């Protein structure tokens, strides 16, 4: 930095000096030229006014008159004197001051006589600098009779020029000092400060000592454009370090835990040269416009966390609905864009849907039909023929995009996500029997009787059975699915291997329990206050004082059992009044699918229920329920997870439920109790949670009391066991096992042309 400053200052001084010297030189030249011209003009004027009288006296042969005349003019400024010569070079008259200077006729006078024309010459006579202006003298017949020399002292020009040089030099010196000082100040404020802060930040990252508070990008001032690049670089470094640490821990524990890096290696080895394409409704990055700026939004979604490392590892393509208001501005002419925006590693292909398509396919068939059909939560599914028609149309749109993205690749691998795309696997396999296609169903699969009410159950099942692999969270959903197929379609089911054979195509049905990225959850370490003070701080922000805190984090969905949870809290306060003014429950509630009347009403209902219970029990500085009705960032949610005594997941039915697992992953302090509905997929894995039936309000209230009164050792033991399980059964394991299983599948590349492979449903 010092060398940089010196060099910078040196260059500035040199540059400023050079420019100033050149401009001073020019100024001096101009000044000198002006003074000389002025002198020449004065000599000419004097010559003109003298000539007539001098010629007359000269002709009359009156040297005394001539002498007097010249002496009368001799006191002009800078004039040394005047001398008159005849044609023979004899001095006729001379002013006294000039006597010593001109001992004989100057050559300029000789030349003026010879050429009969005025002459001027700047000359030196000993130590004197002079200007001689010579002019010929004529008689009345206009014949030349002699010459006259008017001599000026030019010494003052040199004095003047030196003064200009001196002044310029002083000005340059002052300028240099000011410029140097300003440069030093700029260096200090604009460069040294940000660089020092950046260095400190990077050192903290390099040494792994960056706390959550210090991990944000500092203000890099003029280096701001670099900051983003360095931040991405630092992020990779952080991941590499945590991966290395995890690897080391694994080696130490002789265990095999999945990490993003391991998944990447695994995926590359399994895929070989195959191209990987993921299809989901939700996109991993959406763009929105905030004034003049484009903002990138990464949805808080387990699906994105799980699939992104897979796509990154093999430069695949992710096909999704472009739902951001500025999404169209950021794609190329093929509706593609490289992502992640900061460090592009794979391609996002956006599909555009009209409002009618979105209403019919997404809100209608998927969320008013299939969602309540698959969740036993006593909300009646709505099946409209128009929605079904949009569902087929949009499925076709996504399948076509997937086929287009894989048209130049042999044996592509396709991962289709969720209940929005039940028909896509068949649509792809009909045209590309060589493709490996998996569909993962993120929600439960109900029993055959429940599914049977769907007017298009056979079409949906047939669409799904186009896949080589159908994945669910838990074995029970696989079993329900196979039983449904058994009842509804002609097929052969192998209960030993969990496969379905239909028209020469075999589909594997397997459980892949989804999970979270265990290492993503911040460990605040010792730099932030412990759970007790963080809890008090969190509650204080909402104007509440309490000893115990519970937390719930949900989309406001009728399957999540939020009203049941609130009733259980009310029952707890009724039955165990000691918890009044002691226990507060924070419900983080993200409004969801509010286009649908049922969801819209539910949001009002849940809020009204929270208000009712609050009004019943609240005091000046305490209330039982803090209802936070908005989407929160993952970072914000973690604070609540960390400081809660109890997390409540009371879903009436849930495929897995990631909130339960997120709560466990966030508890680096190995404290806190999880209350978990037995109707979630997670309940099959997390046996150390307090399992409840959310319909049993008294039972759930009892579970809250039990959780709050639980012995710390028991809390710790349960939490440790569940955290160990989640750390081993993380999101990367989910993606790794799904891809491994899919890549083992023998495809139907039987040589049949696509048309031959197609079979109509009616033939089944
Ligand atoms: P969801 O029904 O959405 O997922 P869940 O598994 O609980 O349910 O995941 C919700 C996610 O959204 C969590 O990551 C949670 O942190 C986040 N979230 C919830 N409320 C939020 C809020 N207010 N602000 C911000 N984020 C919030 C479906 C199935 C599940 C299955 C998942 C994954 O219904 O059963 O576990 O897919 O397969």
C-alpha cells in the first residue's frame, strides 16, 4: 500500500510538474514576445516622430540643433539614446548615454542606409541587452544623406520574464503540495479504509472466524464491483472448508455422510455423458423489478436446496414456470438463462403460462383437486373438467420443453417433481423410451378408496407409471400407491420388489425421505447471547415478557393443523393456569395460495382464532399467541428456532414436513423439544419427538406441558439422537439415493419407434 501510495504520488507530482512547466514556458514565451513587439512598436513611433526634424537639421548642417533635438527625446522610457551618422559612417550627433555603448556606426544603420529601409535588431553590447532601430535619413530630394539609430535597453524584458518564471514556479509548487495532500486524503479515505476493512473481512473468512454478524459483505466503496465477485469466491471457500471439515469428521467417525460436494461427485459418476433435466413448477431463481433495479429471489424451498447441487454438478437444465414479474426480461430468445446469476453453472429454462393456464392447472387441478385429494384433512377436493384440461395442456408444455432440451442427448436423465406433473413421465417416455425418468411425489399418497374419487385417477396413474421410478417420502405412501394402481389399472405388481409392470414397462416405487441441509443452519457460537437471552430479546420485540416460548412455522394451509394447535394452547392455559403469563407461542405464518377461497378464508380464520385466545388471556405485557403473518427469510426463522423451548408441527397430514427437521438442525445447543404430529412423514423417522394426534386437543395440550416440564437431560438426549439422524439423513442423501436408484434402471430402449411405444389408455 505504501509503495502504491508513493508511486501514485510520484506520478502525480511528475505529471503536474511537467504540465505546469510546459504551460509556464508557453506563458513566458507569450510575455516575452509581447514585450518585444511593444518595444519595436515604440521605437518605430519614436523614429517616425523624430525623422522629419532630424532630416531638416541634418540637411541644414546644424549639428547643435540636431543634438538638442535628440536630447529632448532622450528621456523616453527604456530609451538608451539616439545617434545620427552620415553616409561615411561619421557620427554627426549622439545622446550622451549612448556614447559609451556605440563607439562606431552599428551595422544595422549601415544596412538601413544600403537597403533604404528601416531595420531592427536585438543585440548585446557587453553586459547590456539592447534593441537598435535604424532608419535611413533623406534630404528634400529624397536622397539618402545618412542614418539614425534609436537604441532601447531591453534588460527589463529579461527581468519581466524571470518574474513570470518565478511566479509560475511558486504556483506550481503550491499546486503540487495541494494535489499531493488531496491524493493522500483520497488514498486514506477511499482506498486504504475499504481495503483494510476488506482485508480484515477476508482474513476472518480465510481463518474461518467470521461470525454471522461479520459474514455480510462490507462496504467496499470504490471497489464495490469487486465485492460481489470476492463474496462468491469467499462463499465457495467457506463451502470447501466446511466440506473438508465434514469429510475429516466423517473419516474420524468412519461414517458416510452426504455433502453437496459428495453429491456432485456421485452425480457426475452416475450420469456419465447423460444430460440431466429437472422439471418443477417452482423455479430456483425468479426476477422481480424494484424501481430501476432487477432483484433475484431464491425461494426458501427444500426442493431448491436439494436439486441445485445436482444441477450444478452436471451442468444440467432446470425447467420451471417463470413466475417473477421480470422473468421475461432476463431470458434469451430460447427462454433460457444461466444460473446461479453470480456464478452460472447450469441452465434455467422458463415456461410461460397464461393466467387461465395458471388458474386451471396450478390453482385449480393441482391445488383444489390433487392437494386435498392426497391429504386426508377433510377439505373436499374440487374436480372441474376445465381444470383437468388445463392440467393436461400444461403437462404437455413442460414435457415438450423437456424433450426439446434433451433432443441431442442419448439416455437423458429426467427428474420430475411433484403432483403438478403426474402426466409428464408418460409423455416423455412415449417419445423417448431411452430416457431415464423419475417422478418424486412430495405429498402423501392416500389409500385407494380416497384416491378413487378422482374422475381421472386412471389417467393420472398411467401418467405416473410412464416413469422408471416413482418416489415418495415414506414406505406407507408407496404401499398406498401400489394398492391404488392394483385397484384401478391392469398391471402386474411385484410386492417383493415394489415394482409395477404395465405394458412391458417396469416402474420402481421407492421411499426417499426428504430432509434439510444440516450444515446450512448457522451456529451462532459464543458471539451471540444464549437461548435464554435471545428468547427474551425476541419476545421483547413483540412486546411480550414470558419464560417459555413455543414456535410454529408454516404456510397457512388447512393441512398444517394451525387452528388445532391454537386450541391446544388454549387448553394448556385452561388446564394448567400456571403457564398463563409464562408461555407464549410465536406462529410464523406465510400466506399461501390466497387466490383460492378456502385458503383466503383460512387465513382470516386462523388470525381470528389467535385474537380470540389472546383476548381471553392477555395481560398488559403478555399474550399467549404472537401471530406473524408474512413470509420470513430462512435467516430470520432460524432465530426463532434457536430460542424456542418447543417447536410445534401439528399437520393433519403431511408428506414429510421440513420444519420439524429445520428446527432440529438449528439447535446447535442440543436443547429444545419437538412436538410432532404422527400424521407427518417425519414422524416415521423422528421417534424422539413428542408424537401427537393434532385432532386430540387435550393430548396435544398435555404434550406441550410435558415438553415445558421435561428434564434437561432427557431433552438433550432426545435432541442429540434426532440431530445425529438428520445430519446423516440429510438432503444430499435424498438426492444421491434418488439418482443412484434411477441410474440403475434398465431403460426401455427396445428399438421401438416412439409411435409403437405409445399405447392408448383405452387399450389398457
Ligand atoms: P410444504 O407443504 O410447503 O412442502 P414443509 O415441508 O413444511 O411444507 O416445508 C415448508 C418450507 O417453507 C420450510 O422450509 C419452511 O421453513 C418454509 N416456510 C414455512 N413457513 C414459512 C414462512 N412463514 N416464511 C418463510 N418460510 C416458511 C411440501 C410437502 C411436505 C414436504 C415438502 C418437501 O407438503 O410434506 O416435506 O414439500 O418435500
